[in-house]
């Protein structure tokens, strides 16, 4: 086997292994709520399914100065929202980030987000082995009142 073929085979194997490694967490049905003039924050929503126990530990987006995972929960009769340091992803279980529950807050928006825009998000996951993986996704912006993304059966 000549040297060029060996290098090509090694590059192909590296690409296959990288693809397999990046497939530890599946992201489905991403969307972002479109904004109105002067609005400086919005939510991003999607479903996450991890092959192994993992955590969502960070979110970044070029459209926002700040991106955080938030939880909405009832405190007595008051709905409260708070940032969470991470979101557990038990192996094989689909975790849905949705309005009224866990979601990503995009704050200090750099410009309005219009319906139909494609919003880039970088999701950073950490496995039980402490290895980190970044996943780049695009979420479609939808108008307030638009039907939410269809949900998957759990």
C-alpha cells in the first residue's frame, strides 16, 4: 500500500470515528421564538437524547450576548424562572426544552430575530467521563402564536 493510500485511509477512519463521537447527543426539532422590535431576549427550544449519561453545560450563540439554560417552575402559586448550571441527560431518555419548562434564554440580543431566520446555537455537553463535546445547530425562528414544534412520544 503506498503512502498516499495509507494517509487517505487514516483520514477516512479519523472522520468516521469523529462522526461517531459527535453522535453521542442527538438534537431534534430546534426552534427559537421570533422577537418584536426592542425585545432583548427570547427562548430557544429543542429535544435532546443522549446515548450515555451526560449534561448540557453551556450554550452559546452569535446572536446573543448571553445564552443560559433556564428552568421555569411553580413556587407555590407563582411561576419562577431561574438559570441552572447544567441539565442532566440520562442515557436513552429524551429531554424536551419547551416553553414553560427547561429552555435556553438568549439575552442581550444583537438584533431582532425575525420569523424564518436561522439562529446558530452551540451546545456543549459533558459526559460522565468529563469529556466535552460541542454540537453546532441551526434553529428556525417562529412567530409568537405559531404552532410549536411537534413533540415526540416518550
